[in-house]
C-alpha cells in the first residue's frame, strides 16, 4: 500500500510503522469526534422542528425558510439549500398524495385491510409511490408508522455505529418535536393504527398456536371436506396456517400429529403439515 498524501515512506522500517499507526489512531479519533458532532447537530435540529436532510416522505414536501422562519421556496427532489443560515422544514404536498395517504390510513384502521391488500388496491388503481414505482408492503408500513404525518419531527429511532449492527432504540431515547409542521393525519387515527400494528406483531408461542389449531379441529371439524383422492387446495387447516404464519421451524409435523387429532375418515397430507 502506498500513501499519497502522507509524507513518509511505507517501507516497513520501524519509523514508518510507528508513524503509520499514529496516523491511523488519529484518523479513527477524528472520525469518532465528527460522528459525535453530527449526532448532536441532528438532535438539535430535531428539537427545533427542522428537517435534518434527505427526501421528504410521500405526501410531504421540503420548504426552505430564512433564519426567522419566513418561507422562501419549495425544494424539489435533488435540490439543496445554498446558504448556511437558511433552514428546511416540511410542508403538506400535492392534494392527490395527501388523499392517498388518508386512504391508506382509512383502509387500515376502518377497513381492517392488510398491508398487501392496501398496496394491491393502490396498484390496481394505477397510483404510484413518490418514486413513480408500484406500492410495496414495506412502503405501506413506512407510511402507517411515520410520525411526520401527524406533524412530529422524530430522530434517533435507530442507531448504527461503524462496523456494528443497527439497533432499534426504545421510545424514551427518541428525539421528538411535536407539531413541527402541519399534520395531514389526525393524531387519534394515527394512534389507532399503531395499536393495530403492535397487535399484529405479537408473537405467539408454539403451545398457543397448537391450542388454536386444536380448537379449530374440535370446533370446526365439520367444515372440512372428506378426502376423495385429492387434497382440497383451500382447506380450513391451510387458512389457519396462513393466518397464524406457521413455519416448519416453529411447528414440527410430529408435534401436530401428537397434539391434534382429526375425525375418522378425514385425511391430512404431509403438504398440509409442512405448509
């Protein structure tokens, strides 16, 4: 390795080795200090209700303001502020995008639809996301869990240090500024959406899943159809497996055979167990 900017030869001598290690330690310390300063700056900007940087979420736009908070102009995608004293805040975007965001929350909270169903409905109506691409499940989840739609500026939800894994921080570590900009979703609707998301993310133990399956066989076994040489493609067992999100790693076929029973004359193939 040849160092172009450092004034020493990397010839393997004792002096160059010592100097090289000193330079590396100094560079690492500078990087840590710079990272800390940037983190403090972003926290301070969030506390003031300012936008830290990057593109605005779907349905929102960036607004350039002067040091006194007076609007200057709207920033399009890719544009940046040129004066250090100017600041950037968020503002409501186009009316059609706001309507789409409200539709997503309404379908999720009032309609009880899943993320996939909402994305499919938008794609069927030829409605694209902010990048002009079809909607995905992750895009719907991002909108439903984004506090910027109720006017809040939030920072430090996750942490990512150099050569370490990303960590999700608890809510008490978040930096939040309420009412930083105009909201496009009512806080009550947003809180209902968060409760539904938390409920859907609840993890059941293997025993709880087995109890639910046993209750299905006991209480709704009559709804199953007898086996006449071929397995039904949409059996009640398969519907429950999909709804409970069972995997081969969470429930083994031998445990199902020992803890659940089927009425005489009914058939369950290996594909049903490993679905």
